[in-house]
C-alpha cells in the first residue's frame, strides 16, 4: 500500500513538475527530473575506470533489474495485487555509459498519463571518465524509497558488491 | 476480535509452514552431494527473518519444467545433490513474510544448470540489507579455484533442448 501511494504521489509530482507530460526517453528525463518534486540528482566518483563500470552495468543490470514484481496486500477486509515490470537499458559509448530504468504497472495501479510502452523512466545513471582510472557517476532518480537500487548500482560501480536489489523493497 | 483471530491464525499458519508443514514437496536430496551451498542472510526476529529456499526442477528436451522439490536453506552450510549430466533448473527464492501488515513478498534468482560428473559446485547465497546475491563456482575434480558459472535464463531453452556447451 505504501509502495502504491508513493508511486502515485511521485508520478503526480513528477508530471506536475514537467508541465503535464511524462518524459518519453532518457534525454527528456535528464532535463525534466532534476527540478521535479521528490526527485534528486547526485554525483560521486568511484575508483574504477569507465570500462569496468560499463562492463558491470552491462552484466548486472539485465540480470538484476529486469523482471516482474508481484506484491500482494492483504487486510482483514480486502486484498489487492500490484504487478510491476522493470526494464533496464544500458548504452555504452566511448565517453559515457548509461543505465536507464523504466517501470510499468501492469496491474493494480491506474495509469493517468501517457508513458513509453516499457513504462515511465524512474532513474537514469550516467558514468563518465574522471581521469586517473576513476569514473564519475551522475544519478537522477526518486529522492525517496529507492535507496536499495542506488546501493546496488553503487556496488556495481565500485565493484564492491555485485548483488541485486530486492525490487519488492522499493517504496 | 475478528482481526485478532485472523492474525493469530495467520501467525499459526506461517509457524506451521516454517516447521515444515506447508505441504510443499521437499526435494529428496538423495544423490551425491555435488553442491555446497553457503548462505548468509541478515538475521532478525525469527518471525520476520528472510527465508531462503532452493526449488529444483527437471528440464526435459521440450524445455518443460517438472518440479522435483524444494530445499529450505536454513543452515549456513548445506549440501545438495543435483543430477549430473542433465539439465535442471534452479530457483533460489528469498521470501519475506510480514505478519503485521498481512503482506508478503519474494524475489528469486533462477538459472538453467547442468553439473558435470565429478565436478563440485560452490554456491554462495546472500541476502543483506535488501540486496541479494547468488554466485555459482565450478570446482574441477583436481581442485583449484575453478570458474564462475554464468546464469542462463529459461528463455534460452528452445526445444529440442541441446546444450551449446558441456556445462554451465
């Protein structure tokens, strides 16, 4: 229940901050999200070259961030089911590695706004070379409830933890 | 009162389930133990602890799965025997039953898997601070560091199923 309420609030706040239109691609998200309510933008550096960070994104994102999550909420009088599909995309270029994550509610959440077929963008992570074998991570995403994803991505970027975030814990 | 009764019944159900009365088929685990599973989960109250389980399926040539049973991974070190030389499907599930909210959730890591005869497989399973990890390492008969086994999605299976490599 908390997840749904937060997701709905974030979507409404995000759309309000974007003049009533959901970003339809990662570039639109980069431009719109940092100024939106309940969204954040932060950056940090890791002590690994971009090539290794990109390889970690390419390996871990499809394994860890793809899939459907089914949440069941039960009370004494009712029960509800929310089914959500997550889709990551990793784009690696010579000067940047990108990780996008989209989320689509397939059941249990009413869609009010148009969104891309694979769902609305919830975060975009860009990795840039920072010299001396270091990489700068630029992260744009929700400011609440998604810490487990941020910690996982940080683990992949640093190479210190290759685990997957439990997507049922979002929110 | 009604809610209290329901809650008490739910607690009893979960307790019975954790005691092995859930009715889910237990994996016989009678074969040579070629899998050594090391597990680590954040422990809390016994009622709220994340539970880890391994479901074992047989994969036939039509890529269809036949459930063979579940192993509750409730010890830091456990041994499991998976048939060598044929494909199985392993499903590691971390579940988190919440008694107070009446909600539950689970997340799983799955792979096609075919152990090679004579080889051992070291499997590290962890769930800490909402981040889970499953890693499989193949150890050859002569020992050594071995190699990491890549996870293989069931969607890679196309009937008639023919293994592209002798193992993984």
